[in-house]
């Protein structure tokens, strides 16, 4: 119990300190353009990593379709924001409402996919989530949505059937995705989303729900035998994870002027899984650090020009080996013990 | 412990200062993003290579000096924005936007916000230039190509019954298809067969070809890149179906494609602004130089990249732009110049720009004896 608490404070302290440093650097103009441009995507990836960690690390089910929920949130949230352009003039509020809508739709997708998926285990579950991600991609690649004063207009495969009144606009145009998005995501919004995510996830993990979820992970039969409702707890963790991914998707999409379904493909799902594995399964602080580093890394390697992605892959392998080596693990646990010790001394 | 921390902080600060530092310079910095790696790398590298040739030529003349830098965006909007920001850090004064459409949609927004003048060689989607006063295209917009194709077919009485096969998850293909259909309806072209394919499902076209054949289409319009088009040509040949095939600029490159029997492309008509076999002096010189340096025949993307650099250089000359001007000053000067600027390049003559879109004549080419021959 004690260790977990330390980890939690480290997570919050890390995020708040990083936010404060970045704000100071931005205000004093010391930050490079390239860094500034990456702040919001980093926030989105951190939330993605934490939420997937909930499924993979804490619930113990391998999900390969996490980008599908991100996509769901990105498209629904962005549509909502575009529809509210006039009715909600305040950008911060509009972004907030859009993220909530993105989270709701992400959660609904999580619930629907959870019904068949959570009956499965291990490899089977991984493959089905993988298929789910591809289905979401296909749907958004063929979906046409228009919007005018009478409301929404849906059409599959072609936009021919959509007749818009004057002043209406196309929201989703199949493979072209959403164009001309007004960028309203900010670093501060990303920061708030991370804090909320941390709050929700830690709260869940430390509650009765969390203990039940981890009991299912460690031994499903034993948990069931003492009366833990496996389906209910699994579903709870899965839906929360999907909803957070939906909110992160909205934040991510609203940072660019255009978004396509192909962005959220299998590769993105794997990238997020890499973030989680690199940070350590079940280790939230680790997810935050790895999401930040792995988003910055490809940009930091631009100096290598053509060899950039090769170097990136090598660095990834080295880091994986290094963090998994027993020597490093010892070092980390030593540091943790020291930190914990210091705290206790302070408390006395 | 404290000393260590202090030195780390100092090192980080020093790096930050270095990166954001301003250096005196004598060359105008042109930057662009494009897919230098990944599935679309053939386009990004073509543009980057050709642009470098143009920059070297211009620098050799001795007048205004330019420096070119291309950053990889892997055909992804997110990475393109990162690449664009990296170029801003480098001190980019004029932008070549992005090579492909979706990344260019994202970066052109930054062109507008940061007031950096941009001219894309090949991003053909209309969203790239819409609502932006400082982003121009060297290539035709997708709609432009669709309507030009329909008009060309109708004006030259190529066929009455037309079939279309297009890729429904591709921005480029869809953009051309949409306006082709619109214009075809207006001109009274009868589209008898309208079939699609998508990513991952693009190797067997027997259904689409059979549909076109059954309904008696005399011409098959193929708004797509050359890889699927080459398969359609081969499979139609195997099925004993021999209509006129009509392509757009994405078809360019089919003759040099590895493993493709070029005799299948005999009689294919395509609308493309660039012809690598042209006897025009400028084109021949460029093609020779490109072949010498990179060992392959330049495609239309390369030609567009080459033209963009020359157009920018000539416009800078006319506007009196110098290397010590800021990006915003250059931006304002170039916007003014491009209102009346005309440019002769290897992808067209007397080009002018209107609200970002280029005005130039598409050239109809027919493939005869393994080479493009102008139709007009």
C-alpha cells in the first residue's frame, strides 16, 4: 500500500512540475517551435498510455485496438465541436464539452465491444480487439456526415444523398476525414485531462473495484470463487479505459486542422502498446515518462536524416533491454526505497 | 548532488539557446516536408531531389542564393506538423508546404498562422489553398483534373459510354472522381459502370472489368495511381477487353514501373502536365540531369518540385527579396508579386495563379510505342 501511494504522488508531482516548467519556458520564449508543437500530442499520448495501461497492466487483458477508441473520440468530439462553433463561442468550454462527448462515445464503443470481447481471454481477446480497431477505421473511411440548421445528415459510401441547406457544411467526408477543423486544443487542456485521468485511474485502482479487478487479473477462478462478479468489474475497467481514450482522441484531433480515419490504424494501437510496455505494465508513472520520451524521440533524431527511423528502432531496442536488465531494476527499486525512506523521515 | 543538478540545468539551457539562436546568413532558406520514408516515399524523394537540382542551378547563376531543406513527414499530418515546426526552428523563410495532400492541409494552416509563404508542388486537394492568401499550388487541384478529363473526353468525342473504376478510401481518387461525375453529367457523357476498390483489396479487378465490359463501355476512366492501374490494364487484357483507358496525372510513371509489360499501356490516354520525353530544351536538360544524379527518369512530382523552386526564385527576384528579410516580410512581398506573376516552367507555360490555384493547360498524352506522344 505504501509503495503505491509514493508512485501516485510521483505521478502527480511529475505532471505538475513538467507543466509549470513548460509554461515558464513558453512565457519567456525559451522553447523551440518544435517542442511547443509537440506539447498537445504528448498530453494525448500520455492519456492514451495511462488508459491502455488500465486494460493491459491492471486488468491484465491484451488489447490491440486502443486506437479505435481514440478514433471514435476524435471523430465524434470534433464533429461536436464543429457543430457548436456558433452556439458555444468560448473555445475552452467548447473543447471541454467536445472532450466529454468524445469520452461518452468512446465509452459506448467500449461497452459494445466489451460485450463479446470480455467473454474471451488472452490471445483471442487480443485478436478481436485488433479486428475492432479495423472495423472502426473502415466505418469512418466510408461514413459521410453533413450538418445544417435542421440537424445531422448521415450517408454511407457516398455523399450524393446528402443535401445541405444554406450555411450547412460537410463534417465527415469518408476517406478525406474531417477538414478545416478550428484548432482549439491547448496545452493547459491537455494538462487538465492528464490530471483528471490520473485522478480517475488511481481512484479506481485504490478502491474496492481496483482490488477486485486486480484479483481477476491474478487469478480469475479464485476471484470468482469468493463472489467477485468478473464480467462487471472487467467491463468497468474496459469502459473507463475506452472513455479516457475517447477524450484523448478529441484532444488530439482538435490540435490539427485535419484528421483522417487512417491515422488511427493498427500502427497507432501498437505504438500505444509500446508506450505501456516500455513504461512497465501497471506502472502509471512509467507510462507518463515513456509516452513523453517516445513522442519526442523521433523529432530529436531529425539530425540523422535518412537514418532517423533506423536509429529510433535501435534506441527502442536498447531502452527495452536496458530497463529490463536486472541491474537497472535493482537501481530503480533502490531509488524508490530511498525516496520512500526520505518521505518517512520528513513525516517524522 | 546540487552541483550535478545545476550542471544539467545549465546544459539544457545552453542547448535551448543554441537551437533558438539567430545566425547571420546570406542564403534564403526554403523548407519543405514530404514523405521521404514509408509507402509514399517515391513522391517525397522525387520532389526533394528535383528541388535540390533547381536550387543548385539557381545558386550557380550567382544571383540570389538559396538553401533547401526537406524534412520527413511519412505522409502523416501529425508528423508533418512536427516537421514544419522543426523547419521553423531552422529558420525557414519560404515554405514548399508538403508533398502530399493530407499533410499539406495541416501544414498550410501553419503557413497561414505563422505568415510564411508556401507553394506546394503536388498537394492537389482544394482544402490546401482554401481560405489562405499565402499558399499556392503548382499542380492542378483534384477537381480541376476530374472536370478537365470529362471535358477532354467529350470535346474529342472519344466515347459515349464510359466506365469509372476508382479507389474509395483515397483522397486523391475520390477528389478526381467527384468532379468527373459532375462534369460528365453536365456534358451528357453516359457513365454506364461505376465501380470501386479500396486499400488491401486492390489486386483483383475482375469484377470491375467484367461490369464495364458487360455494359459496353468504350472508355474506362481510371482516376488512381499507376500501381492499381497497371493491374487493371493487365487483367483487362487477359479478359479480352480492349476499351480506351483514360488516366490522370497519377498514371504518370506507369511506363517505368518495374515488372510491368509496357506494351499493355499502348493506346492509354492520360492528362498530365509533364512529359519526360518532351523535346523541349528545359525539360530535356532537367531529365538528363536527374537521370545522371539519381539514376531514374523523373516523374511529374519531380517536375513540379523543380518548377516550384524556379517560380519562387523568379518571384523573389521580381519582389526584390533579400536573404536578411524575415519570413513575414518575404511573405507579404511574394503575395503581392504572385498577383500578376506569370511563369514558364517544365510543367506548363504562362502559368498564373488565382486564389492559390494554378492556371495552366493540361496536356493530353497518348502512349505509343512505349513513349508519351502529345495528342494535340
